[in-house]
C-alpha cells in the first residue's frame, strides 16, 4: 500500500487569498457602518451614572441662578445621543418637596393657572463638559417640539 498525499489543486491558494480579501473588505465596510449606527442611537441614561449627574449638575447651575434657590431634579427621562442630551423632569427643593416658586418670575403664571410643574432642557457636550443650550420651566405646551431643527440636535433624543 502506498501513502496517500493530498495534492493542492491549482489556484487553491489564490482562492483562499481572494476569500480572505473579500472577508477583510466586508469587515472594513460593516464595522464603520455598525459604529456609525451605534453612535446615532439614543441612550437612556441610568440613575446613578456619572453622565446623569453631569447633566443634572449643568442644569442645576443654570436653574439655581434663575430661581435664586437651591434645586434638585426628579429626572423622568434623560436621553443622550452623540454629544446631545435631552432631560425631562421636575425641579424640587433640596428636601425633595415641591419647588416653592414664590419670589420667582414663575409665581404670576402659577397664580394665573398657566404653569405646569416640570422642566425640560437641551444640553450639549463640548470639550468634555455638558452645557445647557436651552431649557423651559413650567411650560403648558411642548416647548421642545422644534428644538431638533432649531439647534440641529438629533431628533431621537426627544422621543
């Protein structure tokens, strides 16, 4: 009996090289597309995360200056996409009680019955820091309906 040897077929090395090249091209094309899709996806930021605290702190600095009172937020939604964030919640006193708007520009609207106790804000991350682009307190409508277009923010964060 003789020893059986496998004899490579002509061109099989080129075939394998072609398959590897094709696989590499597919990986190079799919990976950036997958990365881009992931970067475009809205993320709901979990309570306790550093990013949530950074967004709340940026908004707190603006709102405390506006109200001239300490504030904390009950955050109902915080959506982040790319370097944009949309926050929706309720401003509260440090004790966790409802905000006392006496002495603020909002008291007249409260007295007139044209104030809903909530806040929404659009923030943008620049050079590693979150900054408030715009915010609304007590709106009785949907103030952020045109923010995507007006500020060129991703539409997905408002949903």
